[in-house]
């Protein structure tokens, strides 16, 4: 049970990191495409 929780936290953290990266690069992508 505890292992599942730690795995979930790990996955959640990686997803958050990826989400932040995407949010940082997405506006730049939009500007690049709309230019």
C-alpha cells in the first residue's frame, strides 16, 4: 500500500514538472507560429 502511494507521488511530481515545462514553452510556440 505504501509503495503505491510513493509511486503515485513520484508520477505526480514528474507530471507537474512536465506540465511546467510545457506551460513555459507553449506561449513561445504560439508566438512562433503566429509570427
